[in-house]
C-alpha cells in the first residue's frame, strides 16, 4: 500500500509556535523594530518575517534561534523533540514550513530557555564576564534567572523537604520572596546563603532545612537575590 508523505506541512502543537510568535512580537514592539529591520538583522526577506509572525509559515529552527539572538534574547532557545502522533489532548496548528525537505512528521518545536550557571562568588557582581556554561529549561523566568549549585548541607533534611549538597537550582530574581519560599539571601556585609524564608510574630527569618543549623533573623538591609524555582541533580 502506498502512503503519501506530506513534507510541505508540519503539524505542531499550536501553543509552541504561538509562544515563539508572541515572544518575538512583544520584543519587536518593545524595541520599536519593524519587520523590515528584523529581517535585515536575521538575513531574510521582510516577507519571510511577515509570514512568520502572522502564522502563515514556520521558519527553520536556525532562523528562530537567530531571531532570538538578534532581538537580544540569547537565553531563549528553540529545539526539536519527538512527539506521539495523535497524542490525547494535544492542541495542533498547521503551518507551511521553510525547510520542507526534512521529514519531521514526528517532531515538534519547543521553546526553551537558557540561563547561565553562576558561582556563588559571582552573585551581586556589577560586571560579570560572559558565562562559560548555560543550562536549558522549559521555565520562563520573570527576571534574569541563573543556576547555582548547593554548596553545603544546610538545606539537606532526613525527611520532608530537602535540597542536598551538589544539587543545582534555578533562581529567579523576578519572583517575590514570600514566607515558605526557598530563597537566596544576603545579609549586610556577609556572603549570600540558601535558606527557607519564614515569618514568626511579624519577623522574617532565614531557616535551614537541616535542624543542626540555627535560624537567622533577617537583619535590616537583608537582600533577596532570588527565589528557587527549579532543582535537579548537577551534571
């Protein structure tokens, strides 16, 4: 039996392509950039950009990532992954594609985000060198997020909530530090630490999950450098 293979159309979950379009449109508006100006930066025609942002044509993955770079968003990254055809609950959108020679019927584009891996010594530095390492995640940060590695056992507990030494955590400075959150905090004149923010009697404390460490009163001038939003084992 002959089965026709359609290579001029790729079926992808609409929310993924729509997410890329929304990010690009918002950034263009923020920068006051026209389609023609963006096209010149990316090295394509104005018509191509118009097709992309109006959902008439899906760009090559290289063009999608080059667009992010030219818009000053290098921490955003588009990659491919396998999907299951006919997956239950999958929203679909159909777009013409620029790279029609590729047989990608079982693949979809996903927008991911790349954030730098920092050392504890780099926290709060006004001028940082170009990071030598990045990690990718599907988390869309509200601030200038970064990864840190847990350096001691202060947040390691025998039971319940625990973040052992060696784990890598994604820190988002754009998330509000509230009691119950895991935060990176710096007391005046001291190095930053990783603790749980707690409140008792109207006073804020920095509590370790390891009971052998004492709770610390949040002193006047205590600064929260970000909230921990993801944790995984370091590679």
